[in-house]
């Protein structure tokens, strides 16, 4: 059943969601590519040492640290930002869908989408300790 409210219908929502996902994946890929090119330009001739495992530096473990690294043109932080954009894309899609269903006054889908959003946010934020 199609409900019209504020000019939104099922086809417009599906089209907008498709564009949103395409833009998110493309932007993420472009940022990772830019970071990868910068990384190779700076460290392409170095040889990695795989004898000892070294985890991610503290500069790549939080969103604020990644943004700080990006502002200093740190190639690894730029790559990390691209991956964060990729992770954020489906979350933004769910938020967009929630708003669209709310504008359409489709209560059932608002409830289901809210549950999906809560699960996504819990898995991304609530599981961190």
C-alpha cells in the first residue's frame, strides 16, 4: 500500500535510498583510495616486519583521533576515515528510512525500523567497553 505524504512514496524512497548507498560506498572508496595512494607515496618502499604483531596505534582507535590524524594528512587515519564512512553508510540508510516512514505515517515500518536502528547502534556503540 502506498501512502502519500509530503510528496514521498515508495518509489521515491527506494530511489533515494539507492542513491544514498551509492554515494556512501563511492565516498568511502574514494577516501580509502586517497589514503592508500598517500600511504604508498610515503611508505611504499619500506618493508613490513611480520615477526611481531603490533596493533593499531592510539591515533586510529577513536573517531576524534582519526579526525585529528586526517587534519594532519596521516595516511592511515585517512584510510580509517574511509572505513568509518563505509560502516556509517547503512546506519544513515536506516535513519533515512525511519524518517521517510515517519513522513509517510507508516507506523508499522517506523516501529520495525526503530528496532533495527536500536540494534545497529547497540552493536556499534553499546558493545564497546
